[in-house]
């Protein structure tokens, strides 16, 4: 069955960096667009970044220039490198499969403190 398992979240200070990982299994990873969403307390879930099977990337305006999404098809893993973290980046981050985000991971908490 499809599984998406995120890791790498944690508590950091503003300006720090984190790298999230999402290990995928149960499907042909290389042919799918993969994405990262986040949901902050009291806010709607939002798309953060996507990477297509051809490695084309898209980012939310709020993270452009700070976050980088990448994938390693040999490891069935998608990454989110987050630099210069801000307080407003605090959220649960989810890995998703496909343009329709038909599968979601369980999420990993990222907390940015001042």
C-alpha cells in the first residue's frame, strides 16, 4: 500500500535551517509529482512546494528563495530544505503524492521560535 513517512521536523530558532524528508513506498515514485503542504494552528492547509517527475519545481510565494524541494528517485525520497526559517513557518508539514495530492503522510511538526 502507499506510504509516505515524513521526518526531520523539530524546534529551531528563527534564521536556522531544517531539512525534511519523506520516504515513499508502495508505488512507482519516479513517475509522480510530489509535494509538501503545511498547516499552521488556526489556518488552512497550504501548498508549500511541488516537484514533478521531470524535476520541475513550484513554490509558494512565502517560501521562494528560502525553501528548496528536491527528490532522489533511487531512494524514493523527497526533501524540503528550509533555510532562514521564520516564526510564520511554524506548522505541521505534510508530504503528498501526485498533482491531486491523493495520499498524505502523517506530518512532521516544525516549530520556529524567536
